[in-house]
C-alpha cells in the first residue's frame, strides 16, 4: 500500500507532462519540409526539399533535369493556405521556376489513382504555365525554435 501511494505523484506528474506536450504540439505551426509534384501533358516531376528543387521532364529530346535554388513563402492567411516556391537555376542559361501550391484534392488526368493533397501551377517561361498534383511533407515548428518531427 505504501508503494502505491508513493508512485501516484510520479504518475500524476507524467500525465501532466504528457498533456502539456500534446497542447504545445497542437499550438505549434506546421511548415512544409518538402514536396513532390507530378504533371502531365507534358510529363514533368518536381522534387523540392528546403532551398533545392529538381525539375525533370521527358520530351522529344529525351530526359531533362534542371536544379534550382530558392525559397518557399507560406501565405497562411489565405483559406486554404497557398505556398509559393521561387528559385533560379544553378547553371547557365539562367532560368527561373515559380510554383504555387494550393490545398485541394488533385487527380491525375491519365491514371486512376487516389487524389493527391495539393494542386500545383508551375511556370518556367513567360506565358507558360503547367499544372500538376503534389504531396507535401509537413513538420511542426515550435514558436521561436527550429522545426522538429516530420509529418
């Protein structure tokens, strides 16, 4: 009986600590860690992780891979939130990539697969826009701290 009475405060402290951690996680904002997008007509793929984006396309001249360096801007005041990633190529000739992402169910027009979570509009050249579907990988960012825990 004495051991049970001594262990109760430890259990209560552990439960309170767990509840505080859950409350903090619920209040921590989510940030985009990385995203992958696929588009059709023409076929293209975009993989973005932090400041690096790799754009791959298949065309009449074969496979083309271009690497960009840039950054992501979250427009979380919009509903649903919109993300814009903009970057420039790491080699000449210089190209600029702009991709905007909006949360909406997005289905491939050429495959019978489940919808992805975001719609992308991608632009590489003036007057040209491509559309595709994306999956975002999120992580929590504690207030005033570095991001943790991929989601």
